[in-house]
C-alpha cells in the first residue's frame, strides 16, 4: 500500500550554481548549432573553475564551412551565457574568464549507429533506460518538493536581475522538506536556502530578511507554519560563489533536472545533447506520456520507463507503474502509450518538434513542470494526448 503520511525532501540549484553555468553553456552551444541546421549533432560538455571555462565534446554539421564558422563562435556563446547569469566577480567575470574550446567533429562510429541507412529508420544514439513521472499533487503535475524548490530560486533570480535586490548574487541552492497527509503536501517542516551575497558584513539574519518575503510569495498559503524551521545561509558568509568557489561540470544535477528524487532517473544527463540522444528525447517523451496519463484521469500518479539500444530504432520495452492509484490496468496503459505515439527516436523528435533551438531555457529550474512555449519549447509538457489515450484503452 502506498504511504499517505510522510515527509519528503527535494533540492534545487540556481542558474548561477557552477554545474548549472556549465549546463547553460552546453545547451547554448546546442541551440546555436540547431539554429544553423535542425539535424545538427551535438554532445557538448563544459567544465568551469576559477577564471576558466573548458568546452569539449563532439559536434557535427553537414556543411563543413558552417562548422568551421561555428567553432569560432563558441567562446562568444560562453561569455554571453556567463554575462546573462550575472557573473562579474574578480575571479569569474564574463569578460576576463579564459575560454578553451576543445570541441571536434562527431565520431563516424557513433554516427553510423544513429544515421538512417538502407531505407531503415535511424537508431537510438545510445543504449539506456529513461523515466517519466507525473502526479496530481501540483497543477503542473509535478512532485511538490522539487516544483517549489525551483520556484523559490526562480523568484529570487528575478528579484536579483531586476535590481530589486542588488545584494543578491547568482549562486544559490534551496531545499524543501514537505509533510504529507493523506498523500497531499500540507506543510513545510524544513526550509533551506543558501544564496551568494555581496557583502561579507551581511549575516544569515540579514539574508533571511531579504529572501523570506519572496519565499512566502511562492509557497501556497498555509504551508509555512509556526513549526517550520528556517535554515538561511546556515554556514554564515557566502560571498565567494559560482565556479570560483566550487568547480562546475555539465550533467551533475540530474535529480534537480527531473523529479527531485520522487521518481527514478535512468542515469543519463540532458544538457548539451541533441535530441537524437535518447538520454534526453526519450526522457522528455516519458514525461509527456506520464503527464498525459495522469491528466486523462487514469491515475493520480504514473511512472513510465522506456529502454533503447544504440542503433535500434524501436524501444526495447515500455513499463508503466501507477503506484496503486490507477483507474486503468497498467498493461493497458503500456499498450495505449505505444499506440498514441511513435516512440522511435525520429518519431519522438517529430511528434514533439524537438529539432529546434529550445534547450538553453531548460538548463536551470527543471526540465519538467514548465509551461509550453509558443515557439515549441517544453512541448513535452502539453496534455494533448488525453482523448487519444482514452480511446486507446
């Protein structure tokens, strides 16, 4: 039987967290290549530390002249990302940081498993397992702890960038422990917020006075109670932040990127990967399917697993789990999702229109639980399969 009364915790990190700086740069490189050519191949990794950014991996365009031109733009792309995030500190400044570009052309041996050939559909870019999840506990059909951990940091970033709170700096982390009753979140038991700030003279109490009004704006009424314990900058001063304070690397925040630990993760990171890589595209498809299952009223909670092999186009397996909340048999859900969506790598990309420069915006504050954008961003958050799923079961 599914537990109904418990405490669950999730964390988020801001766009200025060292790992998220790297995710942002990797996805900005991806978007730039997809702007040039929708079929671009990208596997871009970024490392950042004091006064240094290193970008490496594999990229591919059909036009070699365009690829050469793109290589010359990589440094500027990285600097633009760092500037937009807001880093202008002595040892990590968008103008003075040293950027090293080690990107090179995609391996032909990897490409041969992915490219369509001999009238066959293209294969998956790698083997792997991918999970999608949805739950009725928030309007976005996301687990509440991760959804609101993201929301707190997004609101603080807005206040920082607008000039409303000039003493805040880009690097920050949040963490919420939520108490559930009857399977629904009702109270914040512990709230952790650490944010970089401008002045060494600012105490934890000073920072709490700045951030608390924004946190209260974001959280539902009644969730903060007299029993809620606050931990704001619990170690004290946090002036040295970002890659100057701690090195960053693309793909190190995969649980932050997905469901905050409330659902499984297959292990593959998302950022810097073009949508032929099923680590990314199939994880988005699994979320899309799980969300539509829940939106269709088939379950209050649903997890979908997909699996793939490199060079093979069809998924090897489809698994659904409704965690004891289902109104429809799980085997029926598995059959239905395969019927309403082509789950080959090409089918996923075409259905969700993924060959677009829509990925830089995913690099912070979660890849899921966001509103679909008019230009196709977050297309996997649409609930347009409801009627098709109902007919399929």
